[in-house]
C-alpha cells in the first residue's frame, strides 16, 4: 500500500517568529497562501489523478498551521474535510510549532479530520533553539508531543542538523531525545543557508562541516531511527530550483538521502566482509532489492571504494534480507 500526500503549502502563515534559517517561500516555491476554494480544487484534481487516493493524506506544510488566523485555518480545514469524510483520502496532515498546540486546537483538528501532526522541533537543545530564534524550548516540544499522543494523532517530529551553535554531538543528542519521545515519523533536514536569512549573515566557514561529513552523520541517524522503529519520511530538502538558486551555504544535495544510505550500506558491507574474513577478491552479497542502488553507492561510490581496497562486490536482491542488512551469498 503506497502512501502519498496532496501537498498544499501555506508559506509563512501563522509563524509568530522568523527563525534564523527561514525563507519558506524559497523552500516551498510557493508565492501566496491558498484559499479554501483553491484547496478544494487542488484536492478534487488530485483524487482523480492518483492511483490510490484513499491512501493519501491532504498535507498542509510550509507554515505554522495552528497559529494562523483562526478563521483562515477553519476555511482551509472546511475545504479539506469533505474529502476525508467521504473516504476519498485517508486524512489530513498538518505541520506546526511545538508552542502552538493546545487542547482546544487539538479538539478542532480532530473535528475536521486531521490524522497526523508534525512538529518542527528542529533541535532538542535549548541553546541551539535560542541562537536560531525559534521562540520555544525543548520542553515545549516534549510536552506538545505527549499531548498530541494523548489525543490519538499520528505524531511526526522534524529536526534540523547543522544549525548555528549546534554540533554533531548536539545533533546526536537531539536525535536521542526525539527517539525517547517515540514519534511515528521523523524528518531530517540538514540546514540550508539561504540568502536574505539571518544565518546567511552570522554563519562563518568554521561553523560548517563538509557535505560528506553531514551525509555520514545523517546516515548514522537514519540507522538509529530505523533500529528504534521510527520511520524517516524525509532526509534532506526536496530537489528544488529555488533552493539551488538561493543557497549560500549549508548542506543541500538533490540526492542527499541516497548519499546517506550509501554510507549505511558501506558500513554494513564492511562488517559483513570482515565477519567472513574477506579482504580481497570477489564477494557476492545479498541485500534487499531496494538497497541495491544505495548498496553500490551514489554514483557507484561504494563500488569504487571497495575496488580500491581490492574487493569487487556484486549485489543481488533478496526479499529475505531486511532493510540496511547485508548477507554473504554462500
């Protein structure tokens, strides 16, 4: 069963703060806030074009949905709700801030068919949150997560790596604190510095690690979340001409997740080869079918890596091998 979103961007709407990294119009490519009528038209067209619309969610992204003008929020929900009520889509997904969740708001969301709430936690370290002008604390994210859970919503948490005043160690601490909150889903967004943002002025060359180092850090996070049973539904910003145009620093690559998964499989292949005493020659390895491409590596980086170390790897797909695992074919 394939899940998909009918994505509707509400840029900047409702945000009580402009965070150091924020330029939602560039990130989403959206230029105006949609009306309820436009939402209904987008959804009507989408359900006729999708193969399995009943497994899709209407997803409001881009701003702090629960902090927008109440009348406007209700206008959008009322436009989307009939598609849920009539069984045309599975539910509604919204994205918001941890400090914009209350029992009253959750009652409204429940009434209009919202099924999943994603919180932009970004960091679970207060010093990092303050330095990036988030306007909320790590405890706000934890308390909002618990409240959302108590109402029966699917909980998603979004985190950013490489923020100003953060570090790989602090990013790993954020990851662990998110795992402790047991969300259903996570999004990992490496920081992208866009022109016109506060970060563009304050981040210096010494504040950055390399893109390759960031990919290896996020690879470790992907693996840890996977081992904790938490689904990572996004790793890296989606490919966008707007981001590529306005980026002045940070960590963007159109195939960032593939890079991360390439490093996961490199590590797993190394472990398998070491455990089986293989240090040269040819090795035939079993891997889950979806893992074959990242197994060989982004732009064949793993194939080249092992070949330079005297080993020629061949990967074969097997449905019996779990994701991120590798077996030697006997």
